[in-house]
């Protein structure tokens, strides 16, 4: 028996496919012959479980690979949430709060899960297989840099002493001085490492295009465009966002580096050739997305005392 409700839905389907120049009957035939969807097909489980390709037979290398793959998926979700805040012409308080809370939740999970890296791998195994990864480095996460670029005006991603003379709308000029480019230079000569040259070759054009797309509409821009009362209500949320991305996340990387690379009398170099002892601690970078929500004292002590 065809109910009135079903008849109405059939009519709407006919209109939908007619607008595409298609015949509804053909699509219904397809539904009759189509197999039922399974969980493993829907999430491409077999593909997912075969995306790990260790370079060595050392067992714990698989932990390292899977952890970083999970991290990149969380970054993808974060960028999706950021786009929903920034790309529409305007944003309301509810949408801003919903999407930024999502990013905070993603990073909170990432920060807590770093224990998998810090304590979940055998140190001797890590020091063995890491040499097969040269010059690859977590420094080369393009998605994390995209999160930074979409979170605040590009000048916020330049070390304070290097901002003098920058022209905010000269995006290429600002990008040339972005803070992380100084984190992958050879310690002895100051030249760019291969890690940095590879990274720039793959991503710099994308970064410039992204910076242009988000110019004037970053997360920080959207926050400051909200009414004053909304900004006051959302201030704890954006502070958490700032801390998660610019303090807690780098600190967990630093904790991991100390766990695996600290050695007396001389620390082990990072795979990317970065000076991790100076580059990773957030107190040495003092990068903030929302400087106006923090007090002078909080900025002065940025990254020094923090509850992870």
C-alpha cells in the first residue's frame, strides 16, 4: 500500500531527477540490484588497515606510523570546523562556539593521546627505526601549518622581533618570515635543511593561496567581528584554543623529544635536523592567535607554566 507520505516522497524524487534530466525508474532499478552497504566498505576498512608501510622490521615503528596518521585525521577535522567558521560571509556566536569547541575537543584528544608516543614505544626500538626515516620529520605536517594560517592574521605567525617593517597584506613577504622556517635550519651553517626544502617545495604555494583565501576572515578575525558581549562569553573558549594549539600541543612534542632524544653528554639530533631544544618549547616562540584576550603578564609568561 502506497501511503500519502510515500507518494509525496516519490513525487519529490521524480522532480529531483527530472531536474537532472534523469529517469527516477532507472534509479529505482539500481536500488533493487545494489548490495547492502557494510561497515567495512563504508569506512574503507581494508584500505585503512593497509596504509601502514614500515621502513624497517622493528615492531614499534607501526605505532609511530599509526599515531601520526590518526593525528593528521584530527587535523583534517579541525580544518573542516575552521572552514565553517571562516568561509561564510558572516558567522554567528552559536556557530563560532560549536565549531571552535570541536577543534578544542580534537586537540584535547590529541594532547592526551600523546602518551602513546611518550610512553608507548620502546626507546631503543625508536632510536633504531628513526634512522630509516631521514629526512622525514613531524615538522613537515602541512595540515598543522594550515591550521595556524587559518587561525590568525599571518603576521601573528612571525616572531615579534621580526615583525618590524612587515606589510600585513604582503602575504608572500610575511610568509617568508613565518616563525617555523627558522626551526629547520642546519645548526652549524644556518642553511635550510633538506627537510625544510622538501616541505617548502610541496606546500609553500598552497600556504600562500590559503593565506589569501582566509585574509581578513581567520578564526581570530571572526572572533573580533562578534559583538562585545559575545566575545566576553567566548573568551575562555578562544583562550583554550590558543593554549591547545600554541602551548599544550608543542609541549607534548617537547616531552616526547626529551623522552627519546635526550642523552648525556649531548642530545640526539632530530630527524629533520631541527634544534628541537630551542624550537619546540612554546616559551621560546611565544606565538599567539588572540593576543588581545591575554594580559601582559600572561603573555610574558607564555608557555612557562601550563596545566596540560
